[in-house]
C-alpha cells in the first residue's frame, strides 16, 4: 500500500496541511516546526478503530491562550493510498475492498481513509471515527466500513523515535526483537541434543568451582528437611544458564566487536551511534524477513523514522542512508543532517516551517495538475497552442503542466479557466515554479556534492564568485549579521546552475533571499531569470542588486583604503608600467590592472585582504553601500 498523500486539519500546529509522499520522503526544518507532529498524524490515522485515548485535549489546534478543544472544528486526518502501477491491486486488494476503491486521477485505484476527532460536550469525551471516503471526500455508505481495521493491518506504521532506548529495543518483550525470539523454531530432533549439551555445560561450570560445589551439597539437604522423595543428588542443582531453549533465547543479546579488541561487548555497552544504527538495522530485518509472514503477503509497512543520523559521523550517516533505502517499505524520515540528504533526490525532500503557530509544508515539483469544471473551447485552443508542455485529459477534466510557464501562457490559461477553477491564480503562480530537468540536475549536484546545509537555512545570500564567498560573511559579521548566528547561508550560484533555479527553490521552500550580481551582461541576465520566476520588478528591486562597477573586485577597488590594501597585498607584482599609470594620474586604467592581478588569485587574495583588515582595524564605513544595503535586507 503506497501512501501518496496526507491531508491534516486542526491537529496541533497542522491547521491545514496537504503533503504528498514518495517511496522515500525526507522532512527537514527547524526544531518544533511540526515534523514529529506530521509523523504522529500518520500514526494516529492508521491506528485501529476503537483505540481509546487516541487523542487528548492538547492534540487540537489552538492558536491562542483562550482557545479550547470544545471550540475546535475537530481534527481531520485523511490518508490517500494509491496503486503504484495500473492494476497493482488486482486480486485480493481489489476484491476485498472493492466498495472502497476510488479513482481520483486517471485510471489508478485509490483508497481514502479518514480519521476524525471531535469534542462531545454531552459526554465530555473525545469521539474518534475512522471511515473510508469516496472521491468526493464523503464517508462511503455500506458494509465496507466494517473492513477498516482489516485495511489498517495491511498498512502497519512503525515509529522509531529520535531517542531510542537500546535495552527496550532488544528486550524479549520488544515488538521487533521479541518477534524474532518468539518465532525461533528449533527442529525437535535437534532440541534434545541441545538441551543435553546445556545440562552438561551447567554441570561442568558448577563442578569446576569448589565453593559452588559445596553450596550444592548444602542445598541438597532439603531432601531430609522437607522429606522429599528421590535421590538427594538429583533434587537440587545450580543452572549457570537456562536449561530450556525458549528461556535461553529470551536472554539472547547482540554482541559486537569493533575490531580493536579481542573482547565482544553487548550492544548496550557500545556508543550511542552504534546503538542507533543497530536499532534501525533490526527494524530493516523485521520488515524484510518477518512482516509478511506475521501479517499478510499483501502487508506493506510504513517506516516513520526520526533523526537516524543521531550520534553518527558524516561517512556513517551517508552509509546509513543507503541501508535505509534498501528497506522493503515506504519511508518517511525527519533529519537535521545535511549529510543524510546528500544521497537523496531533492524532489523527495519536504521543507517544514512554522509561521507564527501554524506549520507550513513545501517541496519542489516538476509538474502541476488541476481539474476544471468545464472543458471549454478556449481551453482546448490553449492546450493545442502549447501542447508540448500542457496536456488535457477531457474525460477526467484534468490539465497537466509539465514546464514552467511565462506570463503570456499564464494569462491565456487564466482567461479560459477563471470561471472554472477557484484557485487558478495560485495554480498559475505554482506553475511558474516548475523545475526543468537541467535545474533539477544542477541543484541535486550542488546539494549532494557540496552544500546540503543550504536547505536548513533561514535565509540565503546569493553571489557570483569566490571572493564574495570569503569577504561578504566578514562584512556581515562586522554589521551585526553573523551568518551562522542568523541562519544565513552564502551561495555561489555562478557555475552551479542558474541563479533562477536557486531563487525558484527559495520561493518554493519559503526561504528568504538577497542576491548580489556583477554589473555586466551576466548580471543583467540573472536579473531577467529572477523576473521569469514570477517576481515583479518592484518585488526584487531592494533585494536583487548589481554592483555599481563591473564586478565585486572592481567595487572594492573604488574604496581608496581598500585599493591601498590591494597594493600592499600585490607588493612586487605591481609593474613599473602600472606605477607609471598611477603617477600620470590615469587611475582608472591603473585600478583595472590592479584588479586584474587580484582576480588572478581570488581566494588567496580575499583571505589576504581580511588579514590586512584585521591588522589595521577595518571600518564598516569602508564597506561599499550596495553590499551594506543587501546585508541589511538579509
């Protein structure tokens, strides 16, 4: 069962959230943004009906101190399951749940499961109901509702918290480890042999210790005191280990040797990172080996996993991600680690953010779908004109846009859909944010190989080159905007794709941004790219600025004191011809040649500049105005 989409209303900070899922979906965002709440919503939505105390008063959305569960519109959690491929559910699923099957988009079947919780003022209890829905999102009438619990057994949710207690995980009562122990089946012909071996081991252990041997002899006197029948030697013994195999297995434990010692240590004696990985691998084994055997051949688990990277070094985190991906189940994972997402596809990442008290979910997409009330001739003409990236399914009244659209196309679609689609402006705005394959490849490359941490930032400062990457954070710190303290990430967009792709990503993920470009043809092209992302000129005129001069190095050279610093750094590299230009008063040509030398070793010279500035007490008054302005905006 593939969980395609979840809709949540009025559950804690999830006022109104609609999120889609992939085979593996990664949730990122700051602490207390709502990631764990989303996992809880899924878990509660797939709890068996009749479960008491599934919700409490604090599960209801409350946006003020005066709010009360009694005043809430009620919690609603809708889980939408869908076939991965056409007719995947043919047979047992379609036969058993035939009255619950719906067709939302196209020909693939879906099953909609809704859990609601509302406050009953008469009983002062929270009433919980779980039902199947039709494609109008209304409860289905009929006996199929009796199959809700059966459906839930086919979609078990496994929740591994960030804080994993290893002793509980590997106890005989554990739902994972304990299942392996209870399922252990030793052939009868081997059982007696093993038990005789255990008895002999017990005898050998006790008999080799003089004090234990004497203790047994004393205890055997119970025969005389209690007048037991039989030989006293057979009545009492000390078992160093359990004599029954099932009892022995209940005390089984995982031991590890890290290769640096000759001793094996129980798992609880190893570091927390090792413990965490072992727990996750235990779950993987359970999913791959026991789930279908214990439940049904059609059962498909959903793993909800919090912070698998806990206590692990970067290389181990990346290796663990690969292992998790091999699990034969759908995975929904929260993480705070840029290393964990370095092996992920950016399309599988959802950004969780809290705006005031409300959680907002966003992610990137490569197409937009929407339905219309009526398929008009005007819509048909637009689709025909732009048929390479706009498709129309007339039977389903479904429009699919597969490329980012510009204003001309947006206006044409708005004109023929304004009366047929309620939120057409929002849809068209989203359609301008579609990512093409080149953008996706470049962003994936940048995030996976270089800077996964940008997805965890509050704001971005985008610039063209390496000099800016060294110097602008220095300026920002001087102006009280330390990048790390304020959650700001600097991004070199030149050579890492297009500025437009980064701006598009920032807009989709609700990450604030500013951009400094060079005052040249490339800088002007960058500005047009941003305008094509759905921004208006007035929207960006304060946060997208070009240098007054040709580029960043020339901008710095316009400050006399920094030009003098350039000269100090270059030293003997300044030729006599260059000195002559300066002596003759040809300062513009002189500065060009100085900057040219500086740009010959951008990174090295940028660090040399900072060293000089630290030595001479650099002043914020020397920072160029255009950079000051942007740092103030970020």
